[in-house]
């Protein structure tokens, strides 16, 4: 699965790991994350992420 990187802080969203603290289960593709999800490191919007 495609990883995505935050253009603000360089946090990498890995679909294999998800974001359990943010309510995103492991195995969740980036495209299926709710639009109101934010970067767990810096709080940037989902729209601030780009494919790695």
C-alpha cells in the first residue's frame, strides 16, 4: 500500500500501521481516512499529505 508524507513535518502515514491513537485501524488505505483526520505529529490537514 502507498505511504503518504506530511509536507509540513515529514510524518509518514503507513497504511500497514495506521494511526491507532487517531482512530485509524492498521490496514486502512490513505484514501479511506476521513477528511477531517489530521497529522498526529503536527496537526496538519489530510490535504497537506502527498504520496511518498
